[in-house]
């Protein structure tokens, strides 16, 4: 039951984030002076860093807040499985590039 709830909650959060991000970025880019606008690449990079940090905090909680268990989990799942890490890195990098392209497109509307 809990796993099913977490799955749907995660999907809902991702849906809201992916729907709101281009709208908010477009408003921020078109409603401000050219001098006051932020760099889209920096905004997307900051967004991805925040998601990484939140993921690390959630993983830390899954490991019952044990630093040693948390580090072992990261080493076992990321460092010791380079093929799996690469398989996940390719779509992540493409998603990052897509977000940057969306920000550039929103700025030019």
C-alpha cells in the first residue's frame, strides 16, 4: 500500500514540477527587463543540483539516517555499477539539454 502511494505521489510531484517549470521560467523571462533576467543555464543547473540534494536526503532517510549505510548504498549502486550508472546518465544528460533548450525557447517567445 505504501509503495503504491509513494509511486503515485512521486508521479504527481513530477507532473506539477514539469508543468510549472516552463510557465514560471517564461514569466520570469518575459516579464522582466533584459538586464534583470537570469541565465537559463544557471537556473536549470541549480534546479538539477537541488533535485540531486533532495534525492540524497531521501536516500539518507531510507537508510535510517545512518551515514555509513548511506555511503555504502551510494558506492554499491553508483560506483560499483558503472554500466547501470551510464545507462541512467545518458537520458539524464539529454533531459538536462532539453530543459536548457526549453528555457532558451521560452526566452525568445
